C-alpha cells in the first residue's frame, strides 16, 4: 500500500536564523468524504483521496534562514513509507530527516531559505493500498 504525492516546492525566500517549523497535516480520506476545511485534496483514486491542510504551503523567514517543514500524517491506519516518506527531487540543499529520528506518521525536511527556486517532491504513504501521485505545492 503506497501513496505517492508529487508536489512542487517553490522558494520565496528572504537572514540566517532558525525559524519555527512549518507544520503540514496530511490526511487520507475515503473518496467522496469531505475533508476538514481548509484541506485541499487530490483526485479520488483506489477509493481514497490524499489531502493537505495548506495549499500552497508557505515557510517564513529571510534568505539564508534555516527552514523546516514537518509533515504529520493524521489518518489512522496510514504511515509514511519507510525510507521514502518524503522524496524531494532536485534536492539541492534540502535534507530529509532519517526515518529513525521520527515516528512513522511524521516526516521532516530542512533547508535554508532561497530566492524563488522550485522543487518537486513526493509524499509516499501506505496502508497496503497503492495510490497514484497527487501534487500539492510548497512555497519556500
């Protein structure tokens, strides 16, 4: 059971100090079930939809500041796929925290604020059912 969500990271950046993490709630809901607002969801697939509570996701701070995004999977019975819960394409300076440092329902990535770069990423979750990707957006 693997879900893959392809998404765009866009950097809209602006100092060099640590910022509070940006939290993102990821839920998996049965197709046709309205998610809790203000969620944005991908199209139904395999009887489910993947939703995020922010679309797009925006981080704050100045160029050079440390930024962190923490994805929390809030749906019972679902977990991030081991070793690839979040996969950032064209990673550049993004660092995904190792699975061993997080519960299976949480994933995190860190970077420095940049000036408008875009990054594709996938969110992979599982409960025994494989679903096709969906692409929400992150503004960093």
